[in-house]
C-alpha cells in the first residue's frame, strides 16, 4: 500500500501543479481581443497576441473577434417616395474597434448583428423613401459609380448611428440585389416593355424619315446626272452628225462623186420601192429624167 501511495501522491501533486499553472496563463490570438474580468467587471483588454498571466480563480478571460465580420442582412420591403415597394437584399462588413465600449453595451456579436440589422433596415427605408422607384433601380443597376454612391450613403448613415454608441466601425454596406415584390413584377415588366417599344418605334420612325430624305436626295441627284448625261449625249450626237455631213460633203464635193452618190441613192430608193413591206413588186415607176430610167431604156 505504501508503495502505491508513493506513486499516486506525486502524480496528484503534478496534476494539481499543472492545473494551477494553466489557471494562471491564457493566450490571445491574432484575430481576437482578450477581455479580462474580475467578479464580472472588465479590468483589462489585451489586443496584442501572446501568452499572458492571470490571477487564478479571480480573473475570467473571454474573447471578442478583432477581424472584419460579414453579416448578411435579412431582405426587407421598403416603400419609395412614389409609394412603390421594393425588396432590398444587402450585406454588412463591420469590425470591433473599441472592445471596452462593445462589451459594456452589447456584450455579444449576436446582439450586435441584431442591432446592425435593425439600424440598416431603418437607414435603407428612410433613404429609399426619399427616392422614386425608377431612380433607385437605375442607381442600383446603371454604373459602378452610381451603385457605389448609394452604398456609401447607406454605410455612412449606419456608421454614424453605431460607431460611437457600440465601439464598432461599419466598413461597408452593399446592396447586392433590388427586387420587386411578386405582385408588382409583371406590371412593372409590362410597363418597361411598353416603354422600350415606344422608344424603338420612335427610333424606327426617325430612321424611316432620315432614309426618305436620303432616298429623295439620291433620286434628285440621279435625275440631275441623267439629264446632264442626256444633254451631253445630244451634244455629242449633234457634233457627230455635223462631222458626218462634213465628211459626206468633203467626199462628194467633186462632180463625178456627186453624180455617183445621186445614182447610188436612186438605186437604194428603187430597191426599197420594189421590196416595200417585204413584198417584191414587178412594177417600178421612175421619172423620165432619172438616170436609172435612162439605163433601163438604153438596155431595151
């Protein structure tokens, strides 16, 4: 029995010593604040990571997160200035900057998130209540600058309410989605379709008008060009005929050439007379002084 006691007693003493040592130390991580309380009262806050000593059985240590926190706000209905409903879905990025004020006012992250939810809803409702539905939808979906301006406005107002009161910083509130209540969606979509159709019809009418102007101008220019071309063609044709007559006059300027030309024209006329309308005629009537008649009479 004494042999066993010699083994058990040192082990018990070692265990007690270890418990005592562990009860005297605590660690604070990089992402945490260490909150030290004595009899429920906060006496010290450790913000630097490391291993620390405490008074056993008197000091109580708890932790609060130091890093940024993400909270998804419950989607809520708001009314715009033109009395139309919108469903706002947003999220919050926040962090504890004054752990003492935080512990003394809300104490827990869960309670702080409930207050963030309520404050954000209040600010969003008041902000959206001063704007018309179409302006809100445009601000939420138009350009990155417009979205940032809306988000920054909401963030600034929520931060004014909560920063000093609870020792936190609201870093960013982002409206991630703007929805219409199901009862209003179809009516709004139909109105948007009608508006776009009216805009499209206006563009088409304007395009048709411009096309008509261009077509009329093109037709006018074409008529001018055709008239100019016809006038130029007539001028060239007249010049050609004049040149033709000049060449003929030059070719038949002599007595022999002129007589030959007249005889050739008589032959052409006689040929045309005996084959008039595609029919061959046996009778050819010629004047008595015609050279062709003289030829026929000399043959007889």
